[in-house]
C-alpha cells in the first residue's frame, strides 16, 4: 500500500456501510444531496439513533432491582467501561459525562487548574476550539496564572512540537493541545508534544480536545500518557445531547463535583441516561464490525482499533482523490480558480477535511452555490465568534470546510469535484 494514498474499502462494502446511516444521500424533504459537513455533526448511524429510541421508551429508573432496571443499569455500567477501554484505550481513570463536549472540557479544566497549586502558567494553542481556549483563559484569570498561546504553523495548518516547547517551562501546570484541527484536519504530534513537555516538567498535566479527531482515528490515552481527552458523539456517528471525556487516575481523584458518599474518583453525578450509552455502544459495535472484517480477535479494543485504522485509511484515500482527482475528473489541486488552504503533500498527518476557497466568490455565497447544486458544506470565517481567532491564526480570512466521511465513495468525491469545477467556471473573473 502507498501510505500517502490510503486504502479504499471495496465498493460493495463501502456502500453497505453507507446504508447503515440515515439520509446519507438525501434529505427526506429537500431531496438528493451530498452531505460533506461531517465536521459540524456527522451522519447518524441508524443503530445509534434506534438504540437511544428503544431505551428511552422505558420509564424504569436504572437504580432499582427489577429486571428492566438492571438491564438499564448494565447499559450505563457496561457503556462506561466500553467507552473508557474500547474508545479511549484506558486501563484506569474515570468517565466524565456532560450534555456537551464543551461542558466536559470546562469541567476538567477547572478541576485541574483549581486543585493543582504548583505552576504559574498554562499553555494552549491558537487553533483550539473556544471550549478549550476560553476555558483555559477563564481559569488562568481565576487562579491568577499567565495564559500562554502557541501560534499555529500557517503552512501546515498544525501546531509544531518545537514551537510548543518555547512556551512550556518548569512552571507550566497545564498544557492543552487539540488532537486535530477542525479547520485544516491537521493531526497534531501529541506523542512528541507530551514526551517533550514532560522532559521539561515531569509533573505537567496534559489534556487534549479530541472532538475533531475521534471519528477519524483511534485514540490511545495510555500510549500518550495523557490526563484528559473528550469527544462528542454527535460528531462520531452518534447522537446529540451528551459529551464524554476520559480523565486519568490522578485527575479523577482531584476534588470535583460529586456526591459526598461516593468514592473519590467517581465523576458520575445524578441519574445517567442509559439511552446515550446504548447509542454510543452501537457506534462502538459498528466500528468493531469494520475491524472484524480485517482481523480476527475476541478483544473488543483490538477490533475497534483496527476498525478506526481502516476508517482512517479509507478517508485518506478519499482525501487523496479529492485533492488529485482522476484522469477523467480534475482534483481540487488542479481546478482553475480553486485555492486549497494549508495544503500539505504528506497526507499521513491529516484527517479528511479540506479548507478551500474559490476565486471570484465569497465564502458564504459559495456555500450557497454548493447548496443549490445539492452539496452541503460550511464556511468558517473571521466574522464568526467560533472561527475568527482560528482562521486568523492560519493567516486566512476564512475557508470553506469540506468534510466527507468514511462511508462516502469515490463516486461522491467525483460528483463534488464536478460541481466544484462548475462553480469555479461560473465565477471565474
Ligand atoms: C474541535 C472541537 N472541539 C470542541 C467542540 C465542541 O463540541 P460540543 O458542541 O459538543 O460542545 C467542537 C464543536 O464544533 C469542535 O469542533
């Protein structure tokens, strides 16, 4: 296999995967469309939505002793274990559950910053989502620490480990670097960043916002030796209404909101929603089923890791096709008028996202032109409170974010390229 070109699923298999998602090729009221906005919320796995619906029909409290309650309780307990061990690859720690991934991150940020007394500064990057950036700024102000921001590399769209080390010192209590950019798709070299940061300060806490990266590649908190990582099920083939995060043993034991009678490392607070766990278990089953097509194992983590690896390879192949096209259909790199931002030859450190623009047409207008032609994409621009700092950190005014997902096929990519060429021709100066 050529690493840079990824590896496509066989056509029939890819189509069978797409069948497992709702409305992959059409909106039930607005008709046929290509949904290339999976970074804003991914296509929904039927089994996840169904799993949630099935469980929500039961009124039983999971804390009772009758059969239905026990099933619901097991869904929460088993689901918690599954998310920690299978998704995060954790051997310990605790699961934090909130209504959103942003809430989970604010919660964890606060617990670390308010409990850890050492360290006069905290470090994050200019590319972070506001939930990671603003939470650190807020708690730096509250705990009277210096707030340090590592600039992005505007060429690669990423954060260079060497640059991070210019901001980390013996007095850094917390380092927070996202796993991958939600604008450029650039995957950060967290392994190197964490290793180097710990060489400077062995006690440093390191956390990572993995909301963008989680649906594209496997996470491994043990390998990274990280203190916290979060993801959002609604961007990971699942449902809205919950955010999950892993915290390491040492973070789990720090003082946090909990019932006094519960053990020190319990983060569960109030009655859990078994349906949310049922939905996430369905997502994990789905990824494992992809893994089981390629390896034989009874180990769920192994199947999951293989499944995510295959998803990553399929997505890299789609990214390659999007950029390079074929003999019949030119790729984005060669369509006149199309500009790809923060493009890199090496695709091995990229998730399936392309940040682009088309000459002669503004970002918002361009998104509307795509929509008219049956393609859903989204613009990240410097007039949006979510995007301003991030796009400007990359030296841009904005970008159209194109984010297909693994269940799409090469025919979908080709269709997108043909439509892009039409728009570029129509608006050429
Ligand atoms: C990189 C990243 N982090 C965090 C979030 C926040 O997720 P949520 O909406 O679940 O709070 C998002 C959502 O867009 C994101 O893209």
